[in-house]
C-alpha cells in the first residue's frame, strides 16, 4: 500500500514546489538547457558509443535512451540546496519533461526501435 502512494505523493510534492516559479521569467535559459539535455547530450553519447567506441547498437541504444531522458528533480534539489538559479532549474524540469515526448520519439526512430 505504501509503494502505491509514493508516485502520486512525489508528483504532488513536485507540483507544489514548482508552483511558485513562472516559466516566463527564465524561458530562454531553460529552453537552451533543455535542448542540451534532450538533443545534444544524446547525440554526443550516440557518436561516442556507435562511431568512436564501436559499441554494438543493441547496447548503445540503452546509453542513448538514458541520456535522452528529461532533467529530473535532482536538478531542482541541487539548485535549491546551493541557492543558485532555482527558477531556471524548475523550468528546465518542466520544459524538458514536456519536450521529451517529441525528442524520445525522435531518438527511438533514430535508433531503429
């Protein structure tokens, strides 16, 4: 019963924490960081694993897909802990999560599955 409540409780906590930040304040920085996280980072992993290190594509898919995941709550937690660009970190979590619908689909097509 406890394990079933973890995901809804964490989403509720994340929503409550991000509620005070407005996307209009730092959308440019957050969008740029989301592009780095969702497109550039997996592209670097793809080039390194497939073209440089010649890792079999069956294994390289895992590395690329893991690198293509959106920014998690850890970015927000560390920004809050160090009191640096909390607004940007909160917006990166939001923007990258929404944009990952398209970018994950793109990377799945690139990887052939």
